[in-house]
C-alpha cells in the first residue's frame, strides 16, 4: 500500500513537471501575448505541424490528466534564474572557476606564497618589449620560448618578446632601510632563477636616494657591488627628504606583488620613470632596466650612429649601441625627455661604463641593456632643458669647468699629406689672402704611431714649420694617440695592459696592436708620471688633439679567437665588437679591471693624464673618444664624414647633441674629411663647391670651427677652392671672428651653468611643440637663430628653404628687418649662395667686435652692442672678458647690459678682476637698437636712424669700463 501511494506520488510529480515545462515553454517562453501575436506564431511548415501533433498524441493521456487539474502558470524572474537549463550551465562554469582558480588564489595570497604563472603572449604589438636581443645563440622559436618569452610568428618586430607581465621580475625579500631620503630594498628573482641568456640571477639590492631637490638616483646592484661605489656624484649628497624634492617616489615594499619603482613629478603628477612595464635583470654579464617616457620626443643617447635628425625610431623598436669605436667614438647615455602637454623636461643618465644597447619601444619606453656592471639611473627633474643641463653638469660632471683659451674660438687647419710642403703652402696662401685662422696641426700623424714626442723621422721639416707658425702668430696643435711604441719609453712598464687577466712580468704578455704599420702597446690610464719634460720634444704645442683613443687597433679582428664568449653583446656589435680595437679581456693592472669595464672611459682617462700635468696656462684639448662631458676639460673635433649634404645634416645633429652631453666646444670638419659620395644624397651629382660654401656658412657658426683633410682626399681649406669661393668663405670666417665676444661669453655661461653654446630650437623654446622636430636650424645662445641652407640648388643662385619662427618678434641680423610671429609661424626664405640666414630675437643683447686676422687680433678692436627692442619690460645680456690664457679664471670682468622699454639703456661692470692689457679692448664704441619706432624729433643728435629698417645706431660712445663702472643712455620712445 505504501509502495502504491509512493508510486502515484512519483507519477503525479512527473505529470506535474511535464505540465509545468509545457506551460513554461508555451505560455511563458513561446506563448503569444495576444491574438495577433498568436496568429503570427503559427507554424508555416505543415509537415512539422503533423509531426508535432503525432508526438502530442502520444502524450494525450498525460495531457488530459494535467488539463483536468492544472491552471495557468505565471513565471517570475526568480523562477527563470532557478529553473532554466542554460542558467544552470552558467552556474556550473562559475563554480568551477571559483573552486579551481579564484579560491586557490585568495587562499594562497593570504598565505603569502602565491605566484601567478604568467605567460600572456597576447600583448598588443605596441606594448611589447623585445627579449633576447644581442643573444649569442641563433634566435628561433624554441630558443625564445625556452627563455620564457613569446614568439612572433608573423611579420614585424620584435620576433621574440616578453610576456605581459614579464617573467623577468623581482619580489621584495626585505626592506633594509626606509629613511626620509633613501629606500633600500633587497629583492630576489620572482619567477625565473636565470636571465634569458642562462646567466644566474642572484638576489639584488635596490637603492633609491634623493641627492638634492632635483636629483634622484635609482640603483640596482648585485652581490659584491657596493652602494656608494656604483654611481658617479661630484657634488655633495645633500640627502634631501623625498617630501622636499620635486619627485613623488613609489617603491614596492609589499612581498606579494612584483617589484617596481614609479617616479612622478610632484608638481604635476607626470610619470618620469616607471619600471613596472619592462623586464628587470642583473647578472654578472647582463643588466637590463626599462622605463617609460612621457613621449617619443627624447633627445640624446649618443653617439652610436650617424643621424640626420634627433628623432628616434619608436614605432619599429629602433636600437642604438653605445660603445666607443671607429665612426662612433663617443659614449653619452644621457637623454632629455619632454611631456608635450606641459612642455616640461626631465633628464635620465645611465651611469654604467660597460657597452650598452638602448632600445626604443612604442609604449613609449626606453630599455638599457648592458654587458655588465650595475643598473644605475640618475633622474634629473628639470623642468627646463637648461635646468637639466645644470643638474647634469653640476652633479655628475662638475662645475665650474675651465674656460677654453680665447684663441681656440678662431678657425683651425689640419690635414694628412705625404707632401712635407703641403701645410706650408696652405698657411702661406691663407696669410697672403688675409683669411683669418688661429692654428695648424702641421700633420695629423705628426706624433707617429704612439703618444709623446713629434716623429721627426717621418716628418723631418716639422720643427721648421713649427717655428714659422710661431713667427706668424699662429698656434700649434699636436695630435696625440693613446698608444706607446716602446714600453720603456715611460718609467714603470707595469702600467701597460696585459693580454690576459693575470699580472705578468714578460713583454710577450702585453696587449699589443697596430697603428701606422707599427706594433704599439696600450697604457693603463690615467698615467701618473710627468709629461711636461717632453713638451720640448713635442715642439711646444698650445693644444692637444687626442685621437684614435677608443682605443684603435689597425689589426681589425685580432681578438676573434682569444676573447672568452659573451652571452650578450649589443646587436649592432655582435659581429665585431673588437674590430679596430683591443680585446675585451685585456687587463688593466693599475685598475685591476678587464678592459670591457674600462673601454668607454678609456678616452677620458687618456685626456685626464694630460690635464693633470702642471701647466701654467690653458691648453686647447680636443678628445675624440668622449664620455662624461669630457670631464669639462675638452672639446670634440667631430666625426670624420663624407662630403655630401646628408653628412652636413649629421654634423649639425652631432654638434647639438654634444652640447647636451656637456661638451660645449664641439664642431665637425667643415665640408667633411672624405671625398663626396652619391650613395646618401640620391643625387646624380654632388656639386661639391656649392656644398662646401654652404657648409662653411654653417660651420663658422658652430662652437669649434676647423677644416681637416684625410690622406689622398681632396683638400678642403678655404684656399683650396676657386677665387670666388675663397672670397665667400673669407667673408664667413670674418663673420665668425666678429661674433667671438658673444661666443666667449656663452662659454662662460656654459662653464658655470652647464648650458650649451649652440642649442636646438626646442632647448630655447621648450613649450613650443613645433620646435620638437626641427633639425636644420639652431640657436647660438639666447639671441641668434641660424638657418643654414642644407639642400643642393642646381641653379646655384637662390635656394628656397622653410624657416620656423617661434612666437615673438625677430629681426634680420644684418639689417634689422622685422619678422613678427604670432603663436609661431613658418616662412619660405629665399637665400643666395652668398648669404647665411641669421635672426635676432626680441629682448636680447649680444656683443661683437670688428674682425681681425686671428682671435687675438680681433680682441684689440672696440665692441659693438646690438639689442632688440624689449617687447616685454627689459632686454638684457652679458659680456665676459679675461686674458684668454691664464688658468686663474677669477681674474675676469663681467659687464651687464640692460635696455628697458621706457628708453633707458645701461652698461655696468658687475665684476672686476681683469687687470687690463693693451692687447685686449675694454671699450664699447657702438650701440645698435633694432625695432624702434621714432619720429624725427625723437632721434638723439649723436645717433643715426633708418626709418625703413627702424634701426637706431649710436657711434663714438667710448665707454671704457676700466674708467667708469656705469654708462647710461636715455631717449624718448613712442607709446
């Protein structure tokens, strides 16, 4: 009986369930809302209707039972959520996720042990960071994936890239120090115990310290490296609290998350550094750090290649390798970056002398990959380019720096020539033509294969030629390579590099190379011995040109079989990092370091050996293998370039970059050093004479102006051209000598405040976005804009170029014609072959002198002050004067000029230290004022006025600041 009752109940339950689903499907889900809808829902296929009727007939008995006892069912949303089969599937999936993934994450997180198995390779192309660049193994899918990275099977770069997030990160082990000015955190690899090349990744220490209000240092150091020895700082560590700096610093201290450092500008919240996107790694042979940048407008990081513009290739993952070598002998891992929305700049300096690869990723981000050392980034707050320059020069290079001798700002000649009379012929013609110049090198190879004395065996007439230079009032610059030809030439042969990492006493174990077909050895600089006693055998030079000191080795591949394998070498250097140089394993006994760790600083150590000598007056120092701003002591003669238009553009970019790197005295051989080539310019013919006229126009406005010709190449001095070209070039040289007082005053500013002499347009107008891409016009200081012609004109008459005028009023340098630019305007300027476009910006003041045949003769002439009417309240400028030679730079005069909009012009001596000399003028004779609207009755009696160009000129002022401190002029100006 019980069984029957239970059976009926089950049957009833089944009938009721079936009735429910039938009603739900027909009434709730498919049932028409009204008669019209019902007719619309009638089946169109009769066959299907019959089949359906047959199926319903099978259930007729059950349906009758249901019809007798059921009523219309009204479903609610709760019923739907509880009873719909599809919703039940969703619940099952969610439950699996909860039990299988989310719940373990939550539990492990609170236990502090969770590590996500990262490996998301679906990273958008523009957000990728390359993996395994510079690897010593053939790049393949299997090698890439074995390294824990992702393989791009499609086209485009990079082929191998990091997952997102990357597997190469760290997690906090412990917080060592948490001070108000410094954070020290120990970290350990989070997901991989070795880097992508198989090197063991040890624990690391991260140090973030505020040196002062504008300077932050981020260090990543490995065991055995010391915190205070891994960065360069020449200023006092002020230990400024983070809260008092312009930085907002966030350092990961939580053990459960990947380690990262984020630095923002405190005043605006803009991100200056963020390491959370790219990989972090430090091993014995590899260091990698990446940071985002506010935009693709970054400037610097040179000079690993020759470029015609500042622009970096972010879109295609562009790279550069910084490693001093032939055609790229300059190491400057510094960049300035701007946020276009605010116009604020900051700087980043990679403080590591090892060879480094730098990559630009579309994020945008910059990655540093070094062959060793530690990861150290200096963050310089700016917020202007000039402020970044000051912070870099003051804290990392050192300020103030020595002034160059005044004569070094003149024009200089040099050459390689097997004809011993070649230099004398050139000098004779220069003197007879009255063309100004200040020095000659006789021959670039005069010192022979090694440093030290002049090689009179190869150049028997050199001493005689030296005396002729002296008689003509010209200086002599001797080239000095770093090599030595005889290890006993200098006392203490223990300072010669060894070719293995052990000390040895036999000459066979010294590192050797070849220069000028002779065997040479390599000193372990800096040399501490005396060189002054060799000055006579050097023919008593007034300047030194340090060359081939990256260091060179004419035995091109001498180290291919002797250097130990390296797991990482920058991609651009992989095929021949030691070509034309010495082995990476060579051992420096005086520093107890392998050459790899010294290579990029070898040139400045060579320079330092000469700077440390006890000379009583200033020398001209030029250093090819530049680094660290040449320590503030030397200029750069520039790269050896081919005579074509592309090289002219490269030369300008190089010079402007060297100014950013703290080398204000920089130039490039005018018209190149090698014969013209058609490969770069895409021209049927390079009109070399036209090219050199235009290059002389530009080159005379750069900080260091010189001509240099390589062996068996066409000579390029001013007297090596046609008479017409010689006449034009002589005029440009005169223009340079006229501007020497202004250049010299800018060098005083450069050596006290760190600002470049020649500046990119964005440097002077940082908030004008249009200037960020300008490469073919530049500023000399704050006052003069130079716009050279850098394209060939087949008519050789007038060339049209586009000039951009930043907001303000500009005046033609020669005649004062006005150009007004509202918010910044471009104009097409037609330029004759005999003309260089130069413009004076409003509210500026600069000083010139009548030119002489040399810098020293120019100094005897009275000064002319040129000022542009102040659109705002005041125009101001400076003149710096000293004897141009002695090492005591406190013995100088400083004259300040001010011109106010009410018509008052004053000249005042604000510093008096120069005792005076008959050879150096201290008199201002002429004042030129651009942009004045004057009526005839307002023109002062002692002045002349041009109503068309609106230039007012005072002559015969005869203001000698050694006779009186202040001179003032007052006149009425139209309102």
